[in-house]
């Protein structure tokens, strides 16, 4: 079973800055099966990125995904206060697995 | 607009049973696999179970296998999760989500429903 790790655990940045979130798989995986979600407290998770780099419907282009093999990145450009959330990567292979999450704090 | 509206949930004693429901609208329900994902308070997201479009293929996390059962009624555009032999560690917010093995991700989510297992 593939294990996902995310770093950092918490990221504290100011509005307008860029956030770089990392997701690492314990073995090489197909980028086709890698997705990212935003989860705000008290709300349903929201799909941001699928297939490692494709933006989901309605997601601003401030959000972008990249990576392959074992290393994947979610980048949030021009941080806004509303981006305060926990961000999870998720993989299919062969079960559905979520990473532990990265909390993004806005200073 | 895709909508997933959940019901069920509540307080149940250890060893008891509960059924969660998820009513879908805004899309052709029987064209999609569906899944359940949970979040233990203060913890991350955990996949629980998935069903393909007709319920013919299902999958479960090891933590719930043999205790939980996913099902769907395409005539009613509804997804269900039957929780049996519940444990304290099953206490969580449960989300239904659109997607399973045809998408490999979950593109729309219900609002979540809290299940509390306590004596």
C-alpha cells in the first residue's frame, strides 16, 4: 500500500504570497491518480486538482498542481485570506488514500 | 447543479447500528460511482467505501470491512452506508462524495453528517 506524506504540516504566510505544498508517495505512482482538495472547517472538502495538474471546474488559476513519480506539488499563488484551510493530497492505488494534510494559515 | 444532501447520523452506542443516506440531484446518478469518506474529529480525511454505478462492485477500508455496507438505489438517486457493530473509533463526520473507480477522485461532496459512538 502506498503511503502519502505531506509537508510542511503547517504553513503560515501573508496575503499575496505564494504557498508551496508538497505531497510525497512512498513509491512511484501514476500522476493520473493524484488529486488535491481544500477543506475548510465545517465545510465539505472541495476538489482542486486531479490528474496531478488539471484544475477542477471553477477553481481559480491561482491554484496549480505539478509533479510526477513520487513527488507532487500544489502551488497557491497570490494567497488570499479565504485560502485558509487544510489541503490534502489523495491517491488511488489500489485503495483510495489521503495524505495527512497541510494547514495553511494566513498571517 | 450537482447536489448531495445527507441525512442520518446521530448518537449510537458501541455495538449498535445506524444508516446514513445521501440524496443526489443535478446529474445522472447511475452514471457515476459513489463513495463515503470520513473525518475523525481533529484528524484528516479517511476513505471508507466506494460503489460502482450499479452497486455491483464495492470496496471498503480495512478499518470498516465486515461491519459497514455501502449500497445504492438508482431509482431513488440515493446512496447509503449501513454501519453495524460500531466502535468508539468510528466517531466521525461522514461525507458522501461523487466518484469512485471511473474518476479516481471525488469531485462533489455532501455536507457531512456527524456519527457519535458513545455509551
